[in-house]
């Protein structure tokens, strides 16, 4: 299973996005390995320009595997945030929740966000930074 973070999905959906990132995400989609959660969906769909685009994205997100954000994920995210702050690293709550959901699902997180690399250095997060 692969959790594709908002940062990678933006490149995938952007017409002039990074071709390497788009190809990597496409491969994961074609293999039916992509998982998302409500934060990723909201970050992507909340800022589209048209109803048509919103509808198309809704269909895409229905095809992805869904990771629920239950109490255990929130508790894990809080612990991650606490542990990181003890080392002088502050990470946005949304990134902590995305990372915690990936850890719980034992998934690899594809991203373009250095926060996830910082999280992986202090936790069990398996990640792949697609930045080229």
C-alpha cells in the first residue's frame, strides 16, 4: 500500500506538473496501491476551480483505498508531534496525521514534503521523497 501525500498528488494532477512524479503516482494508481485519508482528500478537493473538476476528483478518490482517521491515529500523531518537538522539530498537525495513518496501515508514504523525511528519521514511517 502507498499513501500518496497531497504534495505528490498536486504534481500528478497539475497539467505542467513534474513528469517523474506523475509517472510514479500513475504506476501506483495502475497497480491499485494508492491509499488516501480525509486530510489528503480535503487538501486536494477543497481548492479546485470548478464543479466539473470537483466531480472528477470525487470519482478518483472513490477509487483509492481509504484510511480512516480513528482515535489511535490521532493518539499516534500526538505522540509523533511530542517526540519531534523534544528534538527541536515542529511539524504541522496535518502532516503528523498523514504520517500516523501511513504508519498504522504499514504503507509507504510518497511525498515532496521534507517534514515526512524528518518524521521518518524519528519513527517507523516508511517514506519516499519524490523530489527530483
